[in-house]
C-alpha cells in the first residue's frame, strides 16, 4: 500500500469466506485515499464512523491527514462542526452532504449536489461521492460481520498500518477513473457469490434499494434470481 494509511478494517472471517471480494474492497479503499485529499476523507470517515457507531474505527487516525494539519482539537469538534469556527464553509457543506448520504440518501436534492459541486470538477465530485460510499460500506461491514459470523475487529494502531492484507491486489499508483473501476470490480465479485440463495439475496438487495429509494437499483433484476 505504499504510504497509504490503513484506517479501515476487514474482518478475518470475512476474508476467509470471501477472499476475492475482500481483497478488491481493500483495493477500492486504497484508491479512495489516493483520489481524495486525505484531510477531507479523514473528516468524512470519522464523521461517518460516529453516525453509524463504529467505535473501533473512531480510534484510528490517518497519519497522512495529521501530517497535513488535521488536529485532534478539530476532530473533537466534529459533533458540532456546523457551528465551529475551525471548519470552513466548504467543509461544513461537505460534512452535511455526507450526513445526508449516510442517514437518508434519497433526501439529497439536485441543489445539494450543485452546491457541493461548486468546489469540484465533475470528475472530482464523482470520485468524492464514490470515496464516501466506499468508506461508509467498509465501516458498516466492520460493525456487522463480527455480529453475523463471530469474532471481533482486530485493533489497529491510531497511526494506521502500512501493510496490506495477504493476497490483496498489488498496489500501483492510480490513474483517472481507477477508484470507480475498483468499486465496480468489488461489486461484481460480491454478486458472483454462491453461498447464499440467489432469490433471498435479490430480495434483500431490492429491499435495500427501496429503503434508499435508488431508482436504478430498484429497476434492475439479477438473472440468477429470475
């Protein structure tokens, strides 16, 4: 992983059950940290972790974000960032967007996207939202997998670890679009799984699509379930 902080965790039981998908999720996280400015992504990660109750994740820190000026004092104010003078208007807008994304993504309006997009190009905004999605998804897995398959999250030092998981894809510097491509490969590996009944899997997927009101996901149908 080179100099990328390993501030995410994928349970060893999940790695044993789904090694390909786990390694591809590692790669998606690597690409997220390359695509988005580390201070920005660390603020997002910690805010998401607080919202969903990822206590283990909240103990970790990105050394890169620290080196670039993110302080513990500022992190301590994340719970009331919207009225803290330590946060810029752009950071407040970004964190507000991330909260809506996590709590009720269907509540995000075109205006919200337009306001956030004033500080980013179209490609940058796309990568920012994908990085947010990868960060949220990985943290939810960190919480849920031990409860579903047993075990507990391994402790990771608060400075982050540099070594990647055994068998993970080799890490080369990312180019444009690599983050989106990495997420696509991870999602393809997930749906190729055969351990669960495809009908049950599809019912759960469609239920999630309804909950989040994702028009695209609600209209798709997996062939195996058919």
